[in-house]
C-alpha cells in the first residue's frame, strides 16, 4: 500500500496551497494530492472573467501550476480519481479504482459543487453552470453559435455571466427570483445601482421571476415563468448557489450531514460542509479541512461560517498546511470578495449580513455613483461593509474590522464620504 | 498596448527593482493584498495599485505575485529581466 505522510483530498486552491506550505516547512515528507479533476491547479477565478472567455487573455494563462511544479516539489498528483471510503482509525483512503492509500495527516479540501437545477425540462441541452474548467470550455464553445441567453440567479456568477453573454454579442436576459439584485445582503439602493448598470449595458432584467419549465425539444428553446411569460433562448446559465460534493465516504452512514452530535469516530458536519475549529482541525484526529467545504470557527465573528472564494481557500490551505506540519496557527482573516463588470465594481468585506440588531452607516449615495454600507454590531465594532464603486476603501475597512476598532463615537465621520477612513486606524 | 502601471522598487538587498500591475488582467480578486497588505491596495475601479513597493522582502513579494489568479503582477530584476511569471 502506498503511504504518504501528508495526503490531500482536493487539488484546488486550498489543497495546493496546503501542499506548497507543507513542502516549504518539511522538505522530505511525502505529499500526495488526490483530485477528481485531471488537471494541475488552474485559476477557477478566471473562468467567469470576460477577458478570458473572449480570448483577450491567452488560454494558457489559466494554469497556475505546471506539471514541473509538482515534480520539483515532489508532490504526487493523483488526478481524475475520487475517494470512495475513508477509515480514520486505520488512516486509509480508498479510491474509485480500489487503490488504497495510507496517511499520517489528512486534509479534506474537496471544494463544493454547483447546485443542480431540477425543474421540468432542465435535462435539455444548452443548460450550463460554471465550476470546473470543463464547464468553462463548454460555455466558451456554446457562445460561438448561441444567439439568446438567459441567466438564472442574482449572485456573483449571475452578474459575471450576464456581462459575459452580452459582451459575446448575445441577447441576454437575467432572471431574479428576488425583488432586487442581491436581496437581502444588499439594500435596494445598491441593488438598483447594479440593475441600472446591467440595463445600461443592454441586459434585460426580470425580477420576481421564477422559472417553472424549460421548453424545447432536445435543445433548449426557452423558459416558461410562473406568471405565464415565455422567454426565448438557446442557452441558459444557472448561478443558483452551491452544495457539498458527495461525501458518503466520510463514514456518514452513521452520521448523516447535519447530525448535531456525531457518534464517536464520525465527522462533525453541517448540511453545507465539514465543521472545523479556528485551526481548521476537524473533530477527527489528524484530519483537517479547508476551502469552500470547511465550515470553520471565525475568530472575528465568533461563530462558524463557510465562505467560498479563491483568497479564502488559499489562506485556509496555508493555515491547514502549517497545522499539518505541527505549526498550529489560528485562521484569523477578514474575508472579502469583489467583482466588476458593466462599468461597476462591487465588494463585500467581512460579515455583510444585515442582521436586525446591526446598525448600518451609509457613505456616499447612488446619485453620486459611489455608495457604501458599513455594518456595525451591538458592541459598536465594525463587522462588515458592502461597496459599490468604492473598492478603494476595502483594505482600510478590513483593517478596522481586524483591529476591532470601536467606532461608536465616529459615526458622523463615517457617514461623510470624503472623510479618510485611515484616520481611524491610528486612534 | 496593454494597460500597465509600473512601480520602482529600491529596497536594500532586494533583487527586484520593478513591480508592474497589468490593469487589463487585474480583476480585484485581492489575493495579493491578503499576502501583502503592506504593498497593495485596490482603487475604486477594483484594480490593484502599489502603495509601498519597498515594505516587504523579496520572498513575500514573489508570493503575492504568485497568488494572483490572473497573473496580473509582474516582477522584474535590476537588469530588467522578468522574475515572475517565469
């Protein structure tokens, strides 16, 4: 049986960052990465960016690590394989080709999958979601001949894909189930700024729109809405969230996902991921988790959260890697996510949920094209922000969150869009 | 002609003399900021700008460039040779 000191399940940003960190600290310990994709690390971020899709960025830019990187760093890449069983007592992983691998330290960084879209007709050809390189290639091929696209969902993917479809020359309709874009994380004013920018670029937006059926023959010919409206299209892109991958191999026969008190020896999971502490350690000895699948204890928010993006995955991989080589380090990081398109930039920093007991301070206004909402918790500390065309303040906001700066006496200054937030860092 | 911004670096003992940000490639993922917040910030167009080219050591600077998911950060040595991406 093959044995590795460090075994990593998942070859994306988190897993690769962990392997890189481990190798920096332990030059000799054997490392292997198991990936269900048969590619070295690529930039999942680039997949939804118009410049890449439209060929303005050479395709080869997608590769973040070449085969030589794995060879040079003595990292064994086992691609195109999935895990079918895990025995955490004997420390053995079984793959779908029946091969068994033993480990000393294990990292689970499988990532997540796109939420399946199950409505009548959703098995027709011409329906896409975006997660993997293969998904991206399929969409790139489809836009060469498609004329009319419908995007489903109002998150980052919906925003970026609608922009892309329009730039590719397709007549594009965006369908939102909500009253406005990104409800309820954004307020209606921020949502309207985004909708205005999308509309101005020629994208048609339909709100409170629920698709009841995909119509057509073998191929998509349109969608039928609940109110009876039919929209013609020859391709559909769904951006309706993510779900965990198949984790049956996590000995969950005894502990289904979401079991609040896992029986001894089984993983503590939520319905959305694997529970970890602030060191990204699971409840099982010598097993860590990182990236989109990890529901970790956030030290700044003091609660368990799950957050899927490139930067978070990379940082978590690094922290898990340090733990695996015995340099236990807490993960303390102000998460953020940004995007831009149709002439507008959008950013979320920290915890941007508008919980009822939170105070929201506004900076700028939709009229001036620059609008920010700063969220303050009951302790008077800044916990998060949403920004439209104000990404320039993201770093400062992150530092204010990280330093737990009490801003109760500064709310007037904060609501002045010309006040330099950096001044609060020195107080 | 790509839309780039150049930043000179003159840190003692450093082999890197210039940081270049390709603004067409930059998408504001901000992974570089996560690695080296002392070096970079975003502007209001969601593009990275260098605020201090001399603060961190070469290893950290290279790590920050490597972290970029669009390879928008290019590093050059004193002879003008590209150090990253290789």
